[in-house]
C-alpha cells in the first residue's frame, strides 16, 4: 500500500531565441511517501530495497526543463519535432531525506510520406544517481518500463507494466527506449488514425550494467481516436519478443493487448 502527500509549483516561459519554439520550465516539488503492507512476493523479491527502506521518505526537489516543440498540430502531428532535456535535483540544501539527481532526454520527429502516411520516430534516455554522504533514491523515482504507461512506468507495448498487478516491480537507474510508428489517417473529424509500430527499450541497474543492445523488442498494430471531451483513446495489439521465464532462464515471445487513454505513446 502507498500513502503520499505533497505538492508542486511550476513556472515557465517561451523564449524568442534561438527561435520561438523554445521554452523553459522550472518545478519545485515536495512530497512525503510511505509504502507498507507489502505482499509476500514483494517481500521475497525486495526490488530496489523497497522492503528494507526506512519509510517514510520526504523528497524536496527542483526540476529544470528546456524544450523545443515545432509540431504542426497536437492530436495528429504530420511534421515537426519535439525535444526536451530535464534535470532534477533532490535533497542537499533543499532538505528532505533523499539525495539524488535525475536526467532525462526525449526526442521525437514526424516526417510526412506519400499517400498521407506519417513516420513517427521517438528516442528517450535517462539516468538517476544518488549523491552526498547518504545517497537515497525513492523507489518510485527509479525508471520502470512496460505496459501502457497508465502508472509511472514508461510505456513499452508487448510487455506487462512492472508497477501493475502482473508486474515484478523491478526498476533501474538507467533507461533507454527507441520506437518507430507508421501512421495513416482514417478520419479528420473526429481524428482517427491507424498505426503499425516497432519499439525496443530496457532499464538497467546502473551505468556499469548498461548494454544498449540488450533491449526488449516488440512490434504491433493499433488505432487511435481523439475525442474532444475524453482525449486520446486507443487500442494496440503487440508482440513482445523478449519475455523472460525465470524458471528456465529462457526468453519467449507473447502477444499482449493494450488499451490507451489520454496519451499516444
């Protein structure tokens, strides 16, 4: 079970240099999180030291985000790009009882092709490290990857959400993900489009264990509908190539359905 309380303040502005697509955002966040009543499975696994951690944890952090967004439309972009780089620092002079710095880079491109097809390419990477005499990283601030992204996990279709009911709860301090989608519009109003995709990603314990070629891969098809009152709704059917069976140590493939609400991966 989880009990959290906190809040955040965010300010931002658009820049005129190098061009009008750039902006900066700054966020101050403070929260107090307590995890308790762990299941027997989690007690045995103890992912990221979650069971033996001295709860509750108080995080006080500042995040700086620089981004450039030149997408031509929000719900079904057909050209442009969106880049962002963020740095979060928690603890130290900010107080609290956790100490870490977290860095993330995200980049996506939309390229129009023939017959109204659009190629969407996406890359993201991240790193989190503790610092100071007592480096501590909250469990939920690690990187998790899998599922639809309805929790705090990074979406990876074809696999279960590690923070969901079927997940193992394992997170990493390094993450990397690549994805590519081929989209085609079906209806302009409401916005409906079909897609085929391939993606690969993973999380690792730390930089020492990071292997950019050790990725969980998937392919699949899907569709999206944009409803003005509900946002983005969709369905994907994905085949994950790299499921792992801990009993045999083998990898195997498996199909997974995914329902999407409010985001487009």
